C-alpha cells in the first residue's frame, strides 16, 4: 500500500486547509485511516481516525469541532478538513493505514498501523 499525503501549506491563524491521503494499488475503504502529526520537539500525536467498516470517527481533544475527517471511496482518498487553524497546529501531518478496528483507547497508537504516507507540512502563522 502506498499512501500519498498532500494539501499542506502556510496559512494564517483562523484559516483552513484540506489534507488528502490518496492510495494506489488498494482500496482505502478496507483500512482504518488515521492522521498523525508531529511538531518539532514534540511526540507523535494522533489527530483523527476514520474506522474501517463503519466509518466511525475519532478526534483528539485539541481538534474537536475544528477538524473533520472523511472518506471518498470513489476517489480512494481520505480527507482531513482543518478549520480555525492555530499556531499550535503547526506540524508535519502523516496519514497511516491499518486493518485494525480501533476503539477510543487504541486509535492513536501509531504502532498499530502498517502503512504510512510521507507527510505534508502544515504551518500556521500567528
């Protein structure tokens, strides 16, 4: 499975970006897809997840109400719509795929994912 993350960029506080995670060779709806991010000097952090089979979604507390994850099976792409961006959202964002069926306590565990995209930089200026 090859994942291609795109859509990052430089945006001002309060702005929006939409990240895309596209796959080649497989159908993404077979996988649970999660967006992670890593800011300089900080731990890898799970941002949002869309579970395989039922499309249930999870969000880390810091992005609830601002970010929305969605899946377009026709385009074989998972999106992360990010609104009301703040400087603390600045990070490299990665999408990851796995066959897990996560629950609240497990979706953000990076070791459970088998395939990773290359990352896309999001920078939010104050």
